[in-house]
């Protein structure tokens, strides 16, 4: 279980200071938790706070009862936090296999690495020795990013807009990936998304706008308001959905 | 061969024992072992230190190893090796220099290699530099290569210097005839106070000739690197030079690519990039559970792989 207690994040530029996250308190304990909301709402920032990439200005982060606020990225990863970036990183020289192996945290055979790749719809033998460099497309990188999280198999996985750049054919497979992943790790999967189909499988939906939690609740509580474009959610978001 | 020489041999030639095929092992300024084959002859030069390696036309799938080992502190040598590679050959040449210096004096090996590659021949040339030893003596290597590629020939040069060489200045010049191709892949890592300089000059004289010079390097600590690459397109030809360097700590890196077109049909490209390891690369690997140092190591090793 992940608890966020009064998380705020402020950036100070010479001109002004800006509060990007404002006093966010949340509990994430469900199977699938979807975070949605307009662009610039603070979703990616919140994910980075959870992964330890950003230190919050105030607030505490509790993972399974343990305060992890002062742990760095590596320590949190070792405690079981995984994070798939919105914009995956390219590496000159490191291959798909290298990254999957590093993610697994132990030497793995080609066939195991291939299993992870085929789960995200990549024909393993074409990819396993490819460099994760500029020659891969955005969609391919996104899938490799997801395969790494599957290989890690930790109790908390955070995906930042995993569907972006993935074509619709594989979209239903993506949902299967999450379902299968949940069976295996039996933890929580947090998915930042604008996609109704992802929201539809969520046990809990959190709407983040202007750095604040605008709504949080079960799918049945939150989704109707989102779709109707009513309540506190702004119309930009309603258009997206 | 003693243990030190064995280690050096392993590092520069990935050999555990004397190699198959033709070879000439030079140890501490002397020819230590030699083997020739029906197609590959090795003879001492008459006027200068060094050897001539003569490969008969049409020789296929054979290799020549010419490692140089120095374990004696203070030894300085200049060696001239000429390779005559006949028409239609397809051969691999493995050269390399290993210095073990645990004394206080500078050990230095300067090798001048000339390659005369015959028509339609293919050559793969692999060169590794390695040095170790716990003394204060400098370990210096200055290799020079002169390449002449005849019509339709192809040469791939792979040079690696990853460890232990205090100072190196590498000079490579090549002249290409019609339809000849040259590919150079260079990998360098420097640390401590080391200095490495490479200097390529490629003359694309022939119609349809092409060259690709690729350098990847990592400079750590206070080390310094300089990279010069000059490609002259004198005919309908294509040339590409690329230098990609990771800079760390207080290192200095200079990259100077230079392309000159002397023909309207020459097509030349240069690229040079120097930068530190991208923060997001470190972060990505740390989210996989690696420490910052481990992440850095993986990125550097992958980059130079
Ligand atoms: N380091 C930063 N400095 C200044 N502004 C930032 C910084 N990081 C994010 N922001 C701003 O914070 C807001 C939230 O960004 P983000 O979390 O990426 O939103 P989302 O993922 O919901 O689209 C945006 O307005 C963004 O421009
Ligand atoms: Mg975002």
C-alpha cells in the first residue's frame, strides 16, 4: 500500500514560484488505480515524486507502512517501486536485451527476455539485440519500457501514459498485459492515462488538475462525472475523454 | 613466455597461447616467435627494425597476428611493419601492443604500419592497446598507419584503447582508389592524467570510393582527448566522419572534423558530439535498482561496446 500524505511541490524561478502539487493526500491500495486529468495537471510530477526522482517540498510518502520519503531513486526501486516513463530514454550502445536484463536484476536467458518482449507485442528475435537508440520508433520504445516493468515485477508499478504511441490493435493487449501483470505480482498498478478504456478497468480513479486532487473514488463514482464533463473537471478534459 | 607476457598477449590479442596461422610475436624489442604459412610470409626488414608481411593474391580466410609486448621498463622502440596484401585476398590482421611497466622509466612503442591493399582484396584490421604496471614509468604508444587501397578493395580498421596507456598519438592516413572502401571504428577511454590524440586523413581519390570514420570515446578524471578527422573528397565519392564523446569529471575533449570537397560529386558529412552522460539515462537505470555508479558503468560500457 502506498500512502501520500500532504505532498506539495513548489518550483522557484527568479521571476516567480509555482506550486505544481498542492497538498495531495492519497492512498493507493487497489489493483488498478488510474490517474487522469488535463495536461499540465501534475500527473507526471506526482509519478516522479513516488519514484524518488523529485523530492517533494513537504509531505511524506509511506510504502507498506515504511516512510520512504528520504530514500533515493535506487533505494525505492529496490523496495519495489517501478516507473515507466512518459518519454522513454534512449541509450547508445545498450541493447534491448541489456535493459531487460538490468530490469530483471539478474542474468536471464534469451527465451525469458523474449517472453517479456512478446507480451508487449514485439517479435523478440527482431528486437533483442537492437540498440535502444534513435533507430527505434516512439511506439517501440514505449513497449520496451513496459516490458522492463514486467521484467521487474515489483509490488508497485507506475505507468505514465503507457498507451501513447501504441496503435489501437495492441491496445486491448495492453489491458491484458496489466491484468496478467497483476496476477503475477499481486500488487498495485498505477496508470496515468486519458483513455476511457483504461479508466474502465480501474478500481479507483483519481482526477488531478491544477496540482490538486479534484476527484478520487471508485470508477462508478468518478467516471460518470468525467464522461458527462460535469462536476469539478474542466471541459478540456471532458473533450479528451 | 612468462605470466606478464601471457597477460599482455591475452589483452591485446585475446590469445591464450600462440595463435593459429601466421604470426610474429615481438617481445622486448626482439622477435620472440614467428610462424609463416604457405600463403603468408613474414620477413625481417633489412634496413630498419620491423617486418614485411606478404600475403599472396587470392588468400582467403587466413589471419596474421603481430602482437608487441613490452615488460622491460625504459624500453623505447620504433618499429616499421609493411603489409602487402595481394589481389582478391580476404584476411584478418590482428595487431596490438601491450606494455607492462612497473619501473620508473618511460616505456614507449611507436609502430609505423603501412598497408598496400591489392585490387578487390578485403582486410579486417584489429588493433588493441593495453598497458598496466604499478610503477611510475610512463606507458606511451604512438601508432601510425598509412593505408593505400587499390581499386575495389575494402578495409575495416578497428582500434581500441581502453586501459592504462598514459600517452598516445595515433595518426592514420589513407588513399582510396576507384570503388575502394575504408571503415574505421575507434574506441578510446582515458582516465587519470592520460592523453590521447587521434588524427585521420582520408583522401577519396577514386570514383565511387567511400570512407566512414567513427570514433566513440569516454574521457574521465583529468584526462585529455583530441580528435581530428580530415576527409578530402577528390572525386565522385562519399565520406562520413563521426565523433561521439562522453566527458566526465574534469576531462577535456576536443573534436575537429574537417571535410573538403574538391569535386562537385563528392558527398561528405561530419558529425561531432561531446556531452556528459544524460541525467535521464542515469535516472532510468536507477529506477531499475542500480546505484548511480552502477548506472554510469553500464552506460559507459554500452557506449564503448
Ligand atoms: N521542474 C519544473 N519547473 C517548472 N515547471 C514545471 C517543472 N516540472 C513540471 N512543471 C510544470 O508543472 C505542471 C505539471 O506538469 P506535469 O506533471 O508534467 O503535468 P502532466 O503530466 O499532468 O501533464 C506543468 O505546468 C509543467 O509545465
Ligand atoms: Mg505527463
